[in-house]
């Protein structure tokens, strides 16, 4: 069973083509890194997985269920399988960290405060921010906001995560911390994901490192070498709504196509 599948999807806005006969598969525990210039269709792909945008033609499937023509009510069980990490975090400024993370629980009808507190502390612990549970967004750094956004997306243990520029504008150390969280989810929790980014360093990190559990249950990170090459992260380059490239990072960097080389440089 694939996690996400696009089959010959096309989409236009006001006559402007955004996706044209677009096909893509994301397997279980795989990360698909989507690259491309502004207006190439990257954000539309994310929105279609969540059912926020409908294609003009073609099909979108989540865990082999066709969601293309589902109503809002029919989409709700699908959306519970999906976590969305928005660009810049998109936290509610007037709510504390706890209330931001708990928002989805309350939206889904969870009213038991003890249960909510336990779940919130669990996901904040996973991203290393349990001590920030009472803080307001204005008290957080940019990197902390992104980690809270990931914690919020993890509520309900979604099997699919959608990342929209999660490391944009962050310093190298914070970007690395975000990447490690995403790698842990992919390799230790078997979460499938789409990672839209312009941050090539972070994308290459995810394509070349693997998380394993250490002897005391801690996550450690192993880099690929001559003996093994990761197969659970693939790159996809979009240009004007069409797939220009799909494959591993090693192949991407060796492609001579001018648009790709300009983007990578």
C-alpha cells in the first residue's frame, strides 16, 4: 500500500497551469523532497494531499483511498491520518504552547483534560520542548516555534506528515535539529512524508542520514557510505507543473539540465 499517490493530476488557477499530468508515489516510511521555483506547484501538491484543493483532472489517493471527490465530511477521517507543518510554524499567537498543541485534540472532541495534558507532554517531549509547555509563541525562538508546529502535527500519531519549508530562515544548528526530528519520524516511527523546501543542505542531510536506536533507547544518526545508500528519500523537481526529475540526490547533482543546475547553485 502506498501512502500517497498522484495519478495524472492537472490543476489550473484562472487559466494558469500549476500542475500538468503530475504523477508521484510516496511509499510507507519514505520522504519525498519536492524542489522547484516559485509557482511550480509545490504547495498545491501539499494542499491536495490534505484535500484542501481539488484537481481539475486525475486522481489523488491517500493510503490507496481515492480522495479526489470526497466531501468535507468524508475527508475528516483522512485528515486525521495527516499532520501538516506550515511555513513559519503558523502558531496561534493568543494561545500557549500547550493550547496550540492541544488544539487538534479539542477539535476532534477530546475533552478529558488529563488525557490532553498527557498527550501534549508526550509530543512536546519528543521534540525536546516539554519545559516550554506554558510559554506563549512570542516567547519562543523561530526554531522553537517550528518544533512546536511539529509537535502539534504529531497529535494523534499521523502516518503521513506534510512539511512546507520547515527549515526556512533558521540557523544551521536549529535546521539540523529540525532535520533530526524528521529523520527520527521517518526511520523510527515509519512516518511517510512530503518535504517541500528550498533548503538544499537540509534536504541532503535527510537523504544521507539514517536514525537508529542506541543501547539506551536514544536516537543516533548514521551517514550513508560506500557500503549502503538510503532508498527511503527521493527528490522530485517541478518546473511549470511538470516533473523535471525524480530520483536520489546523487543522481540529481549529476544531472546536466540547465534549470536543475541553476537551482542547485
